[in-house]
């Protein structure tokens, strides 16, 4: 199973070639900035494959997500949209493995972060099926996930507590240490994008790794799941 979590910053250029090159089974794009996409655009993103999509509208000038999966790879069950997530219940046709695929886009605004983490707990703690949750969480976990000393432990502490409470594990990232950079002269680099899985998912796909792929059209990197 292969998929991509990508903060595309309003652009999805080049996705068709990437879908073909990596044979992607699911595509999760955040910060799309759009309430909907024409079908021909979605067909281009998935390189004409038989994908089913769910689009989540942005709030104001930021946000927005789309999540799509290949119907040749998965049977799809319930689709749920929250304030900060889209969730698909899926069955892998090849091995009958059932799980939850969750794409998130965490708020950049500090006054919304507690709501985001609370929603993450509510959604994941009630699930009986295995979980994979990925995207732009907009929270770092440790001081070394940032390239300067402007660090507060408040949100990392709460984020790590949520991860521990839900018994999730972060899949190791290869290819790049940071996944986001701003455009200021003295750039700040942070690791905001990641993939978390439960133990059942990890046991099923024990050789799963995550790679970053730099996209010149965005400040974020793509996170590719193998």
C-alpha cells in the first residue's frame, strides 16, 4: 500500500506524474484552499484511476482538504468529516485488512490547537479498527524538530500525551529532517507533517517507512507512505 499526505498550499501540480510514478493507492491533500474540485481536476490528480474523493471546505482563507482512495485497491465504508479531519473506513481487497484512514490538518492558530487535539482523542479512542492518521499536525514534538531556540513545551507536551494515550507510534521519517519552512530571511524550519499508526497497523505493515519528497511549489514537503 502506498499513499501520500501533502500540505499542497493550494496547488496540486505534478500530482498526476507522482501518482503514476509511485502507484499511489490513496492521496490526502491539505490546505487546498478550495471548497470543491471539478471532476476533471480530480481525474488529473489521480492520473485517471478509479478514485473516490471527499472534499472538505476551508475555513476562511486557510485550510481545506481532499482525501481520495483507489477503488481497485479498497472497498470503502463510512466517510466522516470533522472539524480538522476526514476519515475513511477501508477494506484492502487483497488481504481483507480493515482499517481507518484519517487525514488531518491541524490549525496554525494557538487558540484552536486544544480543540484539534481533543477531537483527535475523541475520534481515535472510539475506534476498534486499526488506525493510520497522517497529515499536517501543525505541532512539533520535541525541540530538535525546530532549527532555532524559540520553543515552548506547551503544545508538544499535550501532543505527546495524546499520542501516548492513544497508543500510537510515529513512523520513522527518511529523506529530510524538517517538513516545513517559512519565507523569512532567517528561515525557520520545523517538522509539522507526520504519520502515526496503531500497533495493529504497524504489525500488519511492519516494514512501512515514510519518505519526504521536496516540492518546489510549496513550503511543505510531501510525506510518502510505502
